[in-house]
C-alpha cells in the first residue's frame, strides 16, 4: 500500500496517528506509535486497520509552489523493505527454484538415459537402430500430445521446415555418432571427449564464420584440449571407433547450434515444440540410412539373442532408453526458454560431471588416477570457457 500526504511539515504526518478508526473489533488495542488515517470522507464500506507504523521513504517538492510532499510507504516495522520489493524478491526466489527444478530434472533424466542406453548397447550392439528408436519414441509421444491437446500444436509453415532441415541433419549425425561411440567405449570416456565441444565451437566459428573471440576464450581451450588428450591416452579400453564417434558428435552438434541460431531467429515456437519438430524431421532423415547400414535381418537376429540372454527386461531397457532420451532433451530445450545461454552452458558442464561419475559407479568402470585428472582438467576448461564467453 502506497499513498502520498501533502503537508508543509513532517510533524503533520506524524500527528495523524493521534486518532484511529476501529471498525473490526473494539477490543483491539492500539499501538502507541501506530499512525491512523482520517477516513471521514471515505465510504463506510471501507474498513481500515493499521497495526504497523508508516515509514517515510522520501520528501519531495512538486508544483510551482514547491510544497513539500511526504511519500509514505506502508510496510511492517520488523521488515526492511516495502511490500512491492518483498514481492519482487519472492518472484526471483520462485524463478530460482524453477530453474533448479529444471536442472535437477535435466541431469536426472540424462543420467538414467545413459545408463539404460549403455545396457541396451552392451546386449544389442546396433547403434543405428537404437538411435532410430529414440527419435521414433519421442516423435510418437509428441504426436499423441498434440492430438489430445496436452501440448499446444506448433504453427509452422514450409519456411520453418526449410530452415529446420540443416539443423535436423546435424542433429541426426551427432546423435548417431554419440550412440556409436557409447557402443564401443565406456560412457564416461564418451562424455569426457564430448566435453571438448567448446573447442570445436571456437574453431568452426573462427575459421568458417570469421568470428573473433577474446584472448580468455582461446586460453580456456588449452585445458579442454589437454584434458581430453590426457584422458584418451590413458584410457584402459581405448577404441578408435568410439573416440572418432565422440569427436564427430562434437562437430555435428556445434554445426547444429550454428544452423539453429541462424535459421530460427524470429520463429515463435516454444522450446518443447521446437525439439519435437526436430525429432520428427531427424527420424525421417535417419530411418533409410539405418535400414541400409544395419537392416531388418541383423536387427531380428540380434533381438532374439538379446532376449535369450537378458530376458523380458531387455524390452524395458529399450523402452526406457528411448523415452528418457526424448524427455531429457525436451527438458533441456524447455530450460532454454527460462535461462541465459551462459547458465545453460554451466548446467551442461555439471550434467556431464553427473553422467561421468554415475556411470563409473554403476558400471564399475576402471579409472586410473591420471585418467581422472585428465577428465577433471577438461571439465574445468569447459567451465572456464563458459565464463570467458559471458
């Protein structure tokens, strides 16, 4: 509650507190310093009870006569800020809680996906089909959501899909390459190599787009490249296909981000629907290649082998990795609507740490101290990179 009292002196505002109108209960005792408003000219239907003092926030002059105007803001004596400021603080606190929930959900879903994805690939080493099923499951979930009006159907046109196509191509390559990598090496090693994505981002932007960066950005690449190299050289179960898959995934996702920034400017599509459209288009692109590379005969034979070795729970593994892949990506795109790119980058760094640590614990991955040091250096470099670009 905020109002203005026009008086020639401060004492007039204080003297107003000599009388108080009680219309709720005559038994309420007045605080000796509680101010009271003169409400004789206010309709009787208004009930006012002031149990806390009015604090003068400013004295100003208005008009040609420069009469002093005493600005009084009503707030409780035991608090140090007006009601409006308190509400703003509450709003900021609620936003931080919301972002925290986004991050926790994003990290949790990503950890679960990586665990089930690795279980599936260990028993069923067909990364092209596994990648296709992930996209197909997410696309089906969103089509059902749009049909049942659980989610708002995006308004798109031919120009939207045209600009989305190169993004989908890069997304498809990055998704398949990462899955191929995880089918050959440990989850932790794949994510250590993928933490080198900022190096690819700077190099591509510098030499292909002609962008320049401050010196601090280039210096942050030293620990990233050095840490990834140290981890690769000391990896106990090193595999070149797995290493190259992670590197190709880095390059593809950098190109995806560049195409996305260039092509999607001014497009009014929410993060959730944007990723859904991306999944649909990527599914269309990937399916014929998956059939050509692996094929139904290999899939059928491998499926029977996996069921005989694992049992019916293998079906749950496949379903889980497909569902959680879509959910964690969907949440990450939704969080982009709420946070800055810098905050997202920091969150992505912390996500990798959670995936690396959890996968080492769950799969009992042997890690040498020098290998762990390389991973820590690379992740630290990624964090420094995000700070340097702020």
